[in-house]
């Protein structure tokens, strides 16, 4: 049990350090922050199963287009919430219902 706790503490420590680094980068050099963010997203998509990659690329492009026109932090939050709920109700819930054998209403 101690080993698991120690590993968890180490992961948390690394995560907090990485968050602090990225937060500082965002404040000091947004251009570099954006380059790093895009590279990480591309790496995540490339690590996804091939059959999901195209959809993930399209979803990310939609997200980027929408957020680009948000204008301010509050609008970004509202748009992010809308897009999340739209995806949840439009894709996730129907997929779960289909897997459970429920007919669409």
C-alpha cells in the first residue's frame, strides 16, 4: 500500500510542477504555449486508435475555430460548456443507449 501511495504522491508532484511550468509559459509567452499545446494534442490524436483519429482531428478543429472567436474568458467558458453538453447529448448518450439496447426517442 505504501508503494501505491508513494507513486501517487510522485505523480501529483510531477503534475503540479508541470502545471506551474505551463501556467508560467502561458503568462509569459502565449505563442510558445500555443505551439506546445498543439503538439501535445497532435501526439494524443496520433496515439488514438486509427479509426478514431479523423473524428478527433475534426473535433479539435471545430473546438479551435469556436474558441478563436470567443472574444473573452467568459465567452470561452460558455462556449466550452455548450460544446461539451452538445457532444454529450448528441453523441455520448445515444451511443450508451444504443449499447444498452434502448431505442432513440
